[in-house]
């Protein structure tokens, strides 16, 4: 049994196409000023027609493996958090495994909306700690542009595509100090995608418009409240003080939600990794994308303490406390 897992490397990928707020002004009745002041978003990346969740995941995974000094052949577990899989099955983890040309290790995806990466990280951490994996690939990847109603101004300005990945390896010291996950289906009607396999793709065939459906105000209020409780829980359960956090790496949905979490921690915004302005909300991809961005631009150093926190449809929410 290993005592802990650690993040050995990070990687990410963004599609080439950038969609700016100015371009959205031509699609729906909105303005750059409205989008920036309400959400902090300035642009987002959109997958090309031939890109999928697993193709973006592959780029991020290869970069994370390289950063970790590992090769695809070393990988013995793949967990992908996504709500926009390539197919109903095979699962996106297995499609990623095939793309990496490795065969046989467990590979699967899980759905927890925007919390998918933190849920996947928590699961992979346990495999590594139990000695059941020595090189776990953990990915958050989303192609939200394919489930966005581009005529709905209240949602289409929010989302983007991309992927992020980390490689977890065994360690004698943490690494992943703790993860804390929650779900509550009472909130299912506040943020959802209205069609699925068993509830009826046939409705879609009848020509109904399909898109992410959200009661934005309610989601906003619940997210702020819930993330505040989550910060308290994470600090208390791990016996650490707010001033021991070097970086907050929040789910990148809305700048104002992020600011309220930073306030709760007493952290200045220059200790918060912000990518929402450039990526929009990439759901399960947003945290590993932000993490990789700050690792690669030199802000995050080995030995620093990172707090990852997320909130998404379900609702699902969770945190990971990491010594990088
Ligand atoms: N451009 C211009 N106006 C818009 C708009 C857009 N893109 N989208 C909505 N509006 C309008 C609304 O129609 C409404 O107009 P009305 O007052 O004439 O009815 C007005 O702006 C205010 O809408 P409201 O929904 O109250 O705005 P808001 O301040 O709550 O901001 C969100 C909307 C979506 C930005 C905000 O609620 C939010 O970020 N919520 C959380 C979303 C989130 O994080 N989801 C993912 C969680 S993982």
C-alpha cells in the first residue's frame, strides 16, 4: 500500500478556434460589457468539427505524461470526468486509452458535471493510495459547444471547450492531502441538459431545441453559499489555516463566484488562478486547465499548498487540498 499520491505532471489543451464576446454580439442580443461585468468572461475556445472529448483529452494527457516523465505505457489507470462524452459507449476513458495505444488497464469516465475532474481525482487518489495504480491519468475534458443552444443568450455566452489532465504517482508524503465530495439531487432542476438516452432522444428527433438549461440566479446564490461551507469543511478536516493556502484554483464559471470564495479565504485575487476570462466555463476541464496554466507559467511551485474547489450541476461540489 502507498501512503499517498502526488501530482507528478499536468497538461492541458484548448482548441484553436477562439470565440470572442464581440463575435457573440453578432449571434445573440448581448454585449461584451454585459458578459464581462456579469461573468468575467472575454473569450472561449470552441472545438473544431472533427474534435471530440477524447481527442482533446488525448492532447492534454500526452502533455501531462511528458511533464511527469512518464510514457503512455506506464499508465495503469485512466479516469475521465466529462458530461460530453464522444459516445454513449464505449466510455471516453476507454476511447482515450485506445488513442494512447495502451491496452488492458481500467479506463472509465464519470459524470459529475463541472465537478467531474475533482471527483475523478478523488477516485484515482484512492487507487494509488491502495497500491492499485502507480501511474494514474486523471482528465477533465468537455465539448460543451455541442450541447449549447446558440440562440439562448442566457447560456451560450458562458461555456467553452477544452481538456486538462494530471498524472498521479505514489509518494511517501502528500501529495493529495484530502478530497471532499458532495452531491445533492434536490437541485437537479436548476442546472441540467434536458435530454438523455433513457429519458428520450426521441424528443430531440422531433426538432426541439436542446441546450443547457439553467436558473442562473439560483445557481449563483447556491454556489456562493455552498463553496463557502466547502472551504470551512476543507480547512477543518485537514487541520490547516486559511493563510497556509498558497493558491486557490477554483472552477472557472463566474468571476464573481470566484471572488466570493477568495474573500472567504481572505486570499487576495493575485493568489487565485483565473482563466475564466480566456476559457469561459469548460465544466470538468476548467480546474485542470487552470492548474496547468499556472504550473506552466511558473506561478505554482513544488511544495506549495493548493486548494481546488468546484461546483456544478446536480448539484455536485467538492474540493481537493494538494501539496504540489
Ligand atoms: N446578454 C444580455 N442580457 C442578458 C444575457 C446576455 N447574455 N443573458 C441574460 N440577460 C438578461 C436577462 O434576460 C435579464 O433581463 P431582464 O431583467 O430584462 O429580464 C437580465 O439580463 C438579468 O438576468 P439575470 O439572469 O438576473 O442575470 P444575472 O445577473 O443573474 O447574470 C448569470 C446571469 C448567468 C451570468 C449569473 O446568474 C450566473 O453566472 N449564474 C451562475 C451560472 C453558473 O455559474 N453556472 C454554472 C455553474 S457550474
